[in-house]
C-alpha cells in the first residue's frame, strides 16, 4: 500500500530566478525534514495525543502520562510551537530536569512521552520529522534484578499468613503463577479450576486517580496457566477461609466472588496498591532483627548496610521475577515461559532475563564437549 503524496507549498514575491531559489530552499527543507505545516504548540499536541490515547491505552497509562505532562513537560515546553521545537531545546529540558533532582529513568520517561506524541504528529502531517529523534535523553542503566530465594519466599508467606491471609495468598500465587499484580486482583473464582489445576488470566485491574478500572491484560490477550499441588492447596485454603469469613460475618458470598478480596462477601477486589505497600512493609519486618543487631554497633546503620543474606529488598513485582528466573534456570524453554507470563514475544523474555541463563549455558557447553573428542 503506497502512501498518498504530500504537497508542500510556499508563497514568495519575485521573478523566475526568485522562484527557482525559493523552490530549491523548499526542496532542501522537505528533504531534511525541516518543513513544518502547523502552528500548534507542544501543549496542544500533547492534549490531542492524550485524547486519542484514551481510546486505546489503559486508564492507568493515560493517567500516568497526563500526570507527568502536567507536572514537568507542560510548564517547560507547553508554549513552544511544535514547528520551533528542536533537539537542542529538548536536550536543555532534559538537563534542567536532571539538575532539579529527577533520575535519568524518570527523565527518559518524559522523553518517551514526547517521542510518542511527536511520532503521532508526523503521522497526522503536522510535522515531517520528529525532533525527538535527534534529541539525546539520558541513558538509563538497568537495575540488577533481585529476587527472593525459595527459603525467603516461604518465610514471607508464613509471616503474612499470621496477620494478613489475603496478602499471603497473593504472595504465593504471584510466585507460583508469575501473574502481574493487576491480573491477580482481577481473578474471580470462575477463572479457577482446582480439579484440573488451571487458572485463566483474562483481565487486569488498575487504579487511576483513585478509581478502579478492569480491562484486558497488558498484551490484550488471555492465557491459561497450570498450577501444581501446592498452588491448588493455596487456592483451597483461600476458598475455605472465604467461606468461613462469610459465615462468621453473616455476609453471603456474591455469585462470582473475587479470589483476592478483603470483603466478607468477596464482592470487591483488593486494591493492587494495597499489596505493594503491605508487601514492602512485610519485607521491612523480616529484616528488622538483623537491622536492630547492626545498630547496636552502628546506630546509623541502614537497610542497605546489611549483608545480602540478611536483606529483604523486594518489591511485589519481584515475585513475578522469581517465577520467570526459576523456570529459566530449571531449563524450561523460553517460549513456554513467555506464554505463561504473558510476554508478547519470547525475545522480550530473553532480553529481560538473560542473567538467569548462565547455568543453562554451562550445561550447553558440557553437551558440546561431550560430542567432541581431541585427537
């Protein structure tokens, strides 16, 4: 399919020689991507981009993009005309944000928003080339992935179960299924087959501006994953707890209750942010004895001062990392791992979790050497 040619015009005053000179200048501008055809500002572009994005992006994504735009991008660049926006202007904005204390990762996110909006402006014919292509956002070093050991994971579930059975079930299911936080809280019991040991991941719940939104998964596709005997046992205990709580509270369960709900009738899903905060607090509690001991000799000791074996620097999302890295290290093929965890492509799994493959590489070397004999 060929694209419809665009027409570029320019009005001038003069004779044939002036016309030839103006035409040559216009051709140069078009070929270099500098020909502009809009008087819109960066702020107006961003407004239009957000408006269009509401139809295709998840509410949480739109909410976060809008928040970043209003916080930093609009105050600094909103009044700049799009046809006057240059890479130099963008780079100056990036340097300013860094000087204000923002991290390179955060500034890079602002660059990503501007890039997406400018690419859309090109598609709309507002400009011929996105100035963000020539800009230089700060490089971002990928943080080392930290995941709990099996022993730490078991200790976390046990500790959570004593105070917060819902969190305990969430931690166990996150590690055993690798499901995302929003996917877990959107689970209903109709998605669970304890006889076959299967869970259907079909929805995701997000929170934007204090409101919950349930929609498709991140990849817009549902998937069905298997759970073993321990996973089935977690689900059975969770169901038994809900039935008992419902009876004690004299609040009958709704027709299709949520698996992870703090309501006696299971009618409302847990807030995903609740798990994030409570899991973080749980990790602080787990390392408190070691920190208290360290502060006896160094009153100013911090969590980061503890040796690795005594630290619990985990986020709820690290439970998903635990699931992926454990399977890859055990030799499960990457395509199966990617499908189980809802990655759009197996190459994405390889890129994110290459660090988990050294043992598999060692085994591969052993196989090759077994087939090779020195003369």
